[in-house]
C-alpha cells in the first residue's frame, strides 16, 4: 500500500507529554487530539493546530452539589439476598452481599412506600401490615412468616459510586474521589447541569467537539461484596439504573398505570436483554428514551450555540440513547463513537444514523486490559493485542464504512512501545485506504438479503447486551460476528415486522437462540400468523437457517414450531418412546471447510426422514438441510464463530441458493477473506490468522493467487 493518506484519526493527548503527543499525532496521521478520563490537554497541545475533542460525562464529577442535594443521586431497585425463616418472624439486613461502597439504602418515606416483601416459596407478596423497616439497623422485620419459607425484600438504593469510575479505581488503581452519579430527572438537577454545561462551554473555547460520554444512565452493573462473585448482575441493555420515585410518578401520569418494584426485580431475574421484553418493560424503555432525548437535546443545542459539535460515545452511560431507536436523530448529535472489540460492534456503529461514525479501537492505553490481563504492563503485548482486535474489526469495515478511528487512554504508556506504535501506524494507513475505496462506491455483495429474526428486531441491530466476551454464551452473538464481514446485506427484524411484510424482500432468514430467550423468540411463536407467513415464504423459495433451539415453544405438536421447514425437532421428554429415523451422513464437495463443525445437542431428531444430514455427533444430527416446497430449511445444533465456521455459514447460504463454487470475489480458504470495490477497481485480501496463508480468488479477470503474511492486508488492482 503506497498511498499515504492522513486524517480520520483521533489521538489521546496528555499534558506533561507534549512532545510525545505531537510526535504520535504525526506518526499516526491524526487530525484530532482528545483528552480522556484522568488526563488533560495543555495549552501547547490545544494550540498545536489540531481539532480538539473534550470528554464530558454530564452526570459525574459534581460531588459538592450532589452532597447538598442527595435526593438527586441515581438509584436502583435491589432485592435482598434470599433468607429462609426458621420461625414465625424474620429479620433481613438489606445490603448483605452487596458492595456497600456502591450502594446506600434510600430510607426516605417515598422510597419505603415502593418496597415490597415476598414469600418466594409461594411467590406471594407479604402484606405491608406484616412487616416494618428499622431504619437504624437497615433491617426489614417480617412479623409473620411461614417456617422454612424463603423471603426477600425489594428495596430502593442510592448508587453512591458511578460504576465506570468505580471500575477504574478497582482495576486501574485510580485514587481520586469516588464520583457520585447525578440523576437529571428533577427540575433542580436539570437546571444545575444546564448551567454547568453552559459554563463548561465558556471555559473551553478551543474545544471543537464535545464528546459526551453517553448521556445520563449507565448500563446495569451490580457488584457484590465477595470478590469471588463480584459481578452479581451485568447487562448493557438494562434500564434498572434509571428508576426513582419521581420517574415512577411521572410514568404513572403519562401511561395511566403504576409500576411496582417487582416489575423491575422480576423474582430476582430482573429483565436481561436476552429474555423477551414484556409490554411494561417496553413502555418503561420508551418512557426513559423520551426523557433522555428531550433533555439530552437541550444540552446538544447548548453545545451547538457555542459553535461546537456534539458527539456521543455509545458505551458507558448509554441507556436511553438507543442508536437504532426512532428518536435517536432528535438528539441532533453530529457523531456517534463506539468502542469496539469485534466486527459486529463496528457494524452497530456504521449502521446507525449519524453524520460521523467513529470507532475507539482496543486495546485502550490502560495498564490493564480486558479481564484484568496485562496490556501496557509487565507481561503484556499491546502490539499483539492490537493485531487481534483489528483483525476482527477490519473485516466488518470492508463491508460498511465508518468515518474515523482512534484510541483512548494514557498516551505516555506508548512511550517505550515501538512495535505497538508501528502497528497502529499500519492500522491507520489501512483504514484510510479502505475508506477511500468506499468513497468511490459500495463493495460487491452477493445478491442475498439476510434477515435475523428475534424479539428486539431493529432496535437491537448488531448487538445483544454487551461486548462479545460478555455475551459469548449465546449462539446469536457468534452469528452476528460471522455475518459482520460476510458479503451479504443484513437487517434485523422482530415478529411484528414479519406480520407487516418484512419477509417480502428477504432471501435468507436466521433464527438462533435457546428456548424462551429473546433471540429464539419465546412466546412470540404462539402467533399462528407468524408461523403461516414463514411457511409460505419458505415454500415460495426462502431459506430458513435455525440454530440451537429456533422457534422453540412448549405446548404444541412440534417443540420447534418451524420443524416442518427444518425437518428437525427436539424431544423435550414426550417422545422418548418413539422411534427415530436412521440416517447416513452425506458429503457435499466444498461445503464444510476442514476444521469447521458445531457442538452436538441432545435429543435432536429427524421429523420426516427427508432431511439431508451433513454432519453428526454421537449419532445425532448437527448440520442438516431439508427441502420445503421451493425453499429449504437448514439446521445447526449450535454455532461458535471462528474462521472455519464463518465460512461454513457462508457456504450453506451459497449451497442453498445454488451458488457454491460459482460466486465471484470470494477467497477459497477459510482463513482469508476479501472484498471487491468495483468503482475503485480494488480487491482487498486479508489474512485472518497469525500464520502465513495462501488463497485464490475467482474474479471477472480470472483467478488470482495471493500469498499473505500473518494478519496481512493486500490491495490488488483489477481491470
């Protein structure tokens, strides 16, 4: 790659390291310098001729004010740890088991009125007359209990330590004051934060872009007192941290019904994103989104009034922001920034409606990286980490472009890391070159429209409820990551969309999940309209790909409601006495790459003997294909993303459409991928391993043979 472009790169600067900041800005081709949490920019950096991003987390770093106005501290409902009564009364200490540096019981009268006590053995609420709260001891005393029944208390707690600040103190050894999160629900909090923002804009005349660290509410992150189980509950899509007596009062006034603590606690399960949402949850999410957008827009307008742009960082306090919601554009943000570990996260950012899309690459310039692993500390290898992360993100960026990339953290950590610095220079050059190809036109894409069907649909496009390492146990996150770099158009739909005609332009439909979860669909499969519409669509030529327990629902003849299309079902115990079809594994040349395969699943069986079994484990089908009218049903008992299985998924699509071995602009090895840009006449070929690789690509100019070094990207000009 000989083209040396500049720009489209955001560098984290650091006061005290001015020479290093300007040196790395030059090396990496940066056009923007930013501050980070815990760093500042000196006048020498601010006046060096670069655009300046300044980081603002609007709801933290206001400790003096919040201590004078404690009712404006952010809150959440918690459930006390279950306790079994041994007699006819029981005393429960509310914060037992919780990290008391994070939480403090809200003892106000309006708070206690919202509390509920439950006999969890019978799942019945204990009447309020039978329990009382002893403030001095932080105990709830249940005056009448059933011996050896289990009891819990739902109570409201203040969050006295903002969770990202808390994480950095614990993980990265910060020693500054514990920051308290402000809830902007009240008029007095809104007035205070608006004046603070106005004053901040006046004091930062050289700032070009205000980079909001999301907006007001952090994703739920509940810590326990025991380090062996520190993360009691984490979900990046949860709205638990938005609740307060004022919010519930306003909700009741707007929606005409009352939410209770149990609507949030949900028997102790809460409402994780991987479970289908209830109507109450969707109403509350909509209610919160309305507030976040309405007040957020006032702050964005204020920033604009000073001639500055406003970007939002999608992670951290992003709850209520929802970049795929119907209101996102109302904020008026000039840009969206997303931190990325994986390809599907890059697609999440790229597909949202914003003028500027920017990725914050990993590793961050922190001493400690993901999961506490050393990065810029002894034993770490940041150059290797950067190559692994870029390898995942790069394939997604070949399919859909973003406008910028950058880093975050403490720049001084790269001072003695020449290998890392050289690699980031290479990444920046690759990114800018690929971006230039997109500017000339879209990459070649197979003529397939793929739809992923789950309970959330478009609202949660390209995501589940966190980063890959937090949602790895779900088949769908692996499917999303595989799809992120494949040459197919992808959209995300829900069950209402199916009823409203969303399948009309779809060639391939994917449903992947476990029985009852949001990704399989849960009770949505009770709707016979959905079933018949998918039957019709498949019969007319559609390709259904089902993974794990697709369309699963108890109470019907078939546990998998789409079993007639798949030719596969799963026995939940009612068919243990029924016979099973015998089968032999069929081989299709070029279909299953060497090393590809999926884990088997117990109790999978063939329904009509017509499914073609392509792979098995322990005598049970793991990969199959079944004719259904003019279409086909493909079943995978699980899916774990890797190079071989990503190619397997693509090959199954090609085979079902009759294009296996015929399609152009595909590499012939699973460890490599490519993208062709017809207008730029450039073919980008990537090695996705840390080993040397060779591959051939069928093009309109004939076959091209390419040899690649580990993680290498090559650009080839075609006529």
